[in-house]
C-alpha cells in the first residue's frame, strides 16, 4: 500500500463520507461493497451463530439463561465480522487500517468533543473536532474546518489536590 499524507487521506474521506458519519463511526461501508470470499465466509458463519442464539428458547426469557445459551452468545460475539469488513473496505480505499486512539466529550464534559484517529500504514494522526450539546448531541463544521493533523506528545501536568491533614 502506498504511504499517504494527511491531505491525501482527508481527500479520500471527504469524497466518501459525511463528516459526522465518519467521526462517529456510523454506517461506514456501502451496501454494494463486494467483500472477499474469506470475509464472506466469516459473515455467513456469524449469521448462523446469531440465528442459533436468537432461536434458543431462553433468548426471550432472561431469567432462565443456561450455560448452553451463554455459549451460543459467546460463539456469536467471537466473530466480530464488522472489524474485518471495515478493514477490507478501508484497504480498498487506500486508507488501510486505523484506530481511535483518543476521544473526549459528551455528557458532563461541557461543549468540547473530539476524536483522534491513527492511520497505521501511513503514520498519520487525524483529530476531528465537534461541538456537544445535550439537545443536539455532537455537531460538526466542514471537513476542512473540523479536522487537523496532530502528533502525539507526552505532557507533564501539574494538578492541585486537597491537602490531607496528618493527625
């Protein structure tokens, strides 16, 4: 995979996604995307596991959860096909794997909201800023005004705590 700059990654994301959808990681993969056969096999196996779980007699009766029911649930959640689907889709875009390395905001944090993504193959960090309100949730400006390239640095911080009385 060709190593991309922040600007190149931003251009790809701007072309494919609404800012809020990407920032909140919502509905990222188009329905028409064609997965590899390997990923299709995992998607199908995950669906079979989900059907077994949902069709178990204890599915609607939370008071009578058996060991078998718990095993079916654990079998289902062990697949995590979405991670493979997302990886394959973003590789097809040339962006490759990425992860959320920091996030802040929401209820109790004032109006500040942000998320930082790390694009591993390109060693690029992207910070997306939003504005949080309890009425609207998170709102964003445009891709250009709400994103910036950042780099991690360690910071020494002084905090002030209550003095303890030693008796």
